[in-house]
């Protein structure tokens, strides 16, 4: 009988996270103070993050130990299974071998608890009473609520309005784990009020929600902020995915030619791909790593590399990123987790150095991909995950055309149990195709006022 | 570091199902023809079921081989993990060791695919084009849709009205796997029309939905019917749960003193408990097995043992069962999967022979239990599963009072991702407590007209 999935024991949960910065030929550029345009020191982050996370944010140490308390909580759902997608291969008639790592088995339903748990842990250890955050589709907010509940920390979530309205049950899930949830922009913060005054019917965006959550944390001594993607320490925690996948692919006797993952701010993609990029760095391999983004929010494929704010209002330091501009509000696609204007500093540097690739898919194409996956493999993917599947299908078809049996690995980052409305909209033809035109992209870039980076 | 879960490899998926009939001291009584009141032969089932399933239904062979095609499909989610509930133990301050088998990892989210897959497989093998069925909360309908989609069979689901209205996304899930879903009672069948004529605002029941699905299958040559619980072959397939759990408890170095599972028609409870009852039969152990039912539908704890119909209209043979009467429509509690008037023949005989126990919990109590579980263990349980958790909590508290460290195992039969409305209702105090009064039970039993069984 064919082996469908490769599993690991709890004792095989990695004991260290992998910090790719140690191996990068060009290190990410530093964050700048928006006033002075000078690099800012680690201490500037201390109103927002506990010391341990700031140290991880700026660390150049290659391996960072995972605390036992974190590994113990990981063991609720980790190691996650690695599957061979036999049925999808058959349906595509491809000679490619397709594998996927399934992160939807976590209680919150995605890869997000991989960083929510250590973030809550380090905050708790440093006596923080409350954590604020933003959430798009609700995956990150659920994950942080789950983690905060375990460590006995209050959790306050600003949820992007379009998702808050589309996905009421994500809110109940967060409430069940004890979190307070607000529709963003809200009248709770100065940032929210300002946005609402200028555009009362806005659908919201991750950038806006970040402004709100940061403002609340900055205001209170006992409160810190947590981000679910973009930052170095978040990407670091997510490498647990790829570190497990490396072990599992070895057990399967395979090495991927291509590693694929959806791309919002970078945590999903970095999580699975960095441990394979490490093999490129250390062993001179040429594993291709492809980030899959929405055509309605194509910062990697069509944005520019320059300094920009992480949030909409401009409260964060300036970060070096591929961006479409921090004031850009992406179309209200169902993959709320990917509606973010920019990419994290590490991923942006890797893309600039052509060490990774990117590809964009429109929102109709990704649902076609997701439905094919659900009908063949059985598991119903989150709309975010469908972006990666769309790239997988393109690569698998290319293998068929060229008669080449490549090995493809992708990150099935979450299940779609809270996204049935999206599938219903797709089946009833209610999904409007969103894809930025060349003119729209040019306009967005022309509007950018933040500092350029010399070539 | 504590080991949180015991996992098995795909190669350890059992190769045979366990048929408890072989070991029962008193075999279940035969089904009767409602007209002649004579035992009916296996051939009477052939309009509804494929030959292979009828053979399993009447088999007294102790072990039945699982086809490779079924084991291969099982491997999408099986073996399922067995957890130690350390955090819930801590919260309860109990000396008891609590373990749970987690069946929510299946793509449909519950234990139901364990029987949906072999049922679809045997139907396919015998050339069946279409399968009809009923579903309560949607767990069974989703499972059968998932299985039929894989084997290329059409699937038609009659979903109990109260659940159809409460849980629209279960419908989308079934549609995603290609099934047609109707609110029951419907105007699609004579049975449905008859019920609607007498009670146009009925909330529906599993008994009514069964009448509809059976009628549709009986009408068409290329169509068969599938049931998600009650019947012997369904219980047989579910023993995969307990067979794995026996291996896992052995690996954990433990033997349960008590095995607990929710009870609707019997598939959940039988699935986990029969392989442990086998140890009682073969080794003279005294493992207690407790079935947890809703106080609004207490057939095991307060019903009578006699012949009754499996459906509301009276289309099935008469079956020996603990029942509250086939016309009883249970209160519209959120645990739709447990709203069934009777218990399967095997479980009824075991209860009559005092080889198992039963306990009832009201619908407020079970949500208290489920919320405690979600807050401690992290996983959000289905409302059906909460019934088992309520019994676990009672037993764990008893251990605390008595200072005894018993080992308790329960079946966490599904996740609550499609039940967030139920939790929302619970949090907002909208759940009305349902519990049958003595007078209501007496009235139900007085109404029974089907044949009694001599003591």
C-alpha cells in the first residue's frame, strides 16, 4: 500500500529555530527612523515587544533554542503531517511528485500558532498583562487568542472590517479563547477615527488594523503588541515548518526541486522555504522557492523595493520592503490574510538578490485550484492556501508538457472550515475577478513618498 | 518533556474490523417484518444496501478484513492521534489520568468517514450510481459526500431542518464534495409531504430524514441508501477507532478503567468501546464503558427495550432497541447528531445485559464541559462530543473525591468548527435547557404500539 503521509514523533519536534540571516549573502537593510532617516536601535522596539523577541529580531545567530514550554505547547498539534498528493497528481496527469505540509491541524486551523505560542510565552515571562494585535481573515487573531488563553494573558484583536463581516464565526472562536475582538477601523483609536473620517465605508486593511493595535499597545505600560508576519522573529518561529519538512522529505527519500507557499507578509512562505534555502546556501543546491501572491496585491511581482511604513497611518519605523505603498487598500478578496501592502525585510532582500521567486494569481484562479484540491485530496484549503496550490498546478502542468518528473513541495497553511462563505460565493459566480492594471500599479508607485534605496 | 499524544504510523492502521457479535453472550434479537412479526432474512435489505454490507450486517465472524482501497483512503487522516489531557486534569485537580482519541482530524471533521468510506466503496464495487442518506448536524452527510466524491458516486442528503437552518456552511461543504442537499422534511418525498401536512413548522428529526432517504432509494434501481449509525455494519466499521486506541493505550503503558463516548445511534460509542469490551470478554477485565446521551433524548437511561421502527414514518423493519418511540421528535438542541429516538440492536442488547452503562446530560451542562475542554486542551469540540466530556468530568471529579487515580479514555468524535453559532448562543445565554420530565417520558412510552419483548 502506498504511504500517503510521513509523520514524525513528538520527540522529533525541532529543538531550535533556524535564523536565515546568518546565511544570507546580503543582510537585510536596517529599519530607519522616519524623522531622522537613521538606522534605529533595538531599544526603539521596547514599547511594543518584550526583550526576548527584540533580541531575536536583531539576532544574527544561526540557531535559536526553542524553550521547553513552547515545544510542549507545540506538541498539541506538531509535528504536522507531510502528505504525498497522489490523487491530485493523478487528476493533473503530471509526472511531478507533489508533497504538501499540512499546517491546518493546529487548533486555530493554520500555521499561525507556531509564532503566537512563543510570542505569548516570552510576553508572559516578562510580566506583560495584555497583547494587542490585528488580524485579516482571522487566522492570526485566532492563533494569538489560543496562545494567550493558555498563558493567561489578555488579548485584544483588531479585525479587518471586510473579514469581520464575512467571517463572524472567527470572532466567536477568538471569544471562546477569551479574546476581545473589534472591527477595524474602529472608533477605539485615533488611527481608526482618522481613517473613518476620510473614508467611512472603507473595507479596512491589515495596514490600518496594525495602526490601531500598535497605538493601543504604545498607550499602555502593561500592554505589548504582537505581529503575525513580516518581522524577523515571526519568520524565525515559522521555520519549525520547514525544519520538520526537511526531516520528512528525507524519510520519503526525496528532495524538492521546488518549494511553494502563499505570500501575505512572509511568515508562511519563510516558514517552509528557509530551511530549504539553507540547503542551497550550505550545499550549493538549487531548490527553487516560489512565493504565491494575489494579483490584486502583487507587491513581490509588481511592487518596488524601497523603504516604507509597515502600517497605513505611518506609526512604525521605515522598513526595507517590496511594497505597493503603505496607504494602498487591497480589494476585498476572501484571502484576507494576503491583503497586505508590503513584504518583510528578509524576504524582500532575498527576492532582490534573486534567491527566491514570486508569482501572482487572480482570485478566481485560486478558487479553481482550491476546489480541485478539495475534490482530489479531500482536505478543504483556506483561500490563502489556494494561492500556493495555483502555483503548484502551473508547475505540475509544466512538468507534464516538458515530460519532467520534478518534486514539488508546498505549504498547505490552513483549512477552509471558516471560509465556506467564500466557496459558496465562488460556486454561485459571485466572485468578482480582481487584478491590478498596469496603470493602477504605476499610480500606486508614483504616490510613494518614502525614501528610495540606491541600486 | 511530557508526551502529549501517542501516534501510530500508517502501517499500523488495523487490517480488520472487530465484530462484537461473535463475543456477545446474548446475540442481538433479529429484525422483524412489521406485518408478519416474523424475523426477516438478509435478502429483505437488498433494495437498500449492497450485498457486501448486508453480509457484514448479519455476519457472526469475529474479524472482517478491511479492503486495501479503504485502508488507503483511511490513510488521509488515520491513524488518528490519542492525547493525554494533562491541562484538563490540572484544571479539574483530579488524580485521574484522562486520555482522548481525536477523530476530528478527518477532512469531514468527525469519526463518520470511518464508515462512509467503506460504504461508498462497496456500493461502487456493486455498480451503484447514487446513494441517499439523512444527516442531523451535518457530520454524517459531510462524511458520505466526501466518500462518494472520491469513488465517483452521486450523493443525495436529507438534512434535518433545524440543522439545515443553523448550519448553512455544512451544506456548502457537502456541495463542495459534489452532493445535493435538501432540508428535511422536504416536498421531494411522500414521507416528507405527509409530515409537513400534519406539522408544517416541524424542526425535523433524524427519524423523518431517514424516511425520506429510504423512500428515494427504494424508488430507484440504481440508487441505494446509507445510514451513518445504528446498524451492525456501521458499528463494525467504527471499531477502527477502538482498535487503534487499544494499540495506543498499550504504547502509553496504560489500560483504561473507564471508556466514554457520546451516544446518538451508537456508532461513536461502539467505535471506541467495542475493542475494549473484547478485552472484558476475552480476558475477564472489567473496563466500564459509558454512553453519554442528551437529557432531551434519553433512550438509554429512560427509554424502554422493545421492537420499534428505525424511522419516523415506519418504513424500516422492526428493530430491537431501547427507544422513546419512533414518532418522538427531540428538542432542537445543537447536538443534532444525537437527536435520534432509538439505539442500535447491539448496543441495546449490551445495555440490557448490563455489559455497558449510560448517562444523560442536559444541553447547558454539556456546553460548560465543552468550553472547559477548549480552554484547557485547546481543541474546540463539537456539541455532540461535549456530552462525552461532561461524563468524563463527572468521573474525574469522583476520582478526586474518592482519591482514586483511575484511567479514563474518551472519544473526542469531532471538532466544533461548524458549530460556532452554538457556542455563540451558549455565551449569550440563548440556550434553553432541555430535559424530559418523568411525565413526558411516561407519555412517550404509553404511546408505543410496536411489539413488546418478553422479559
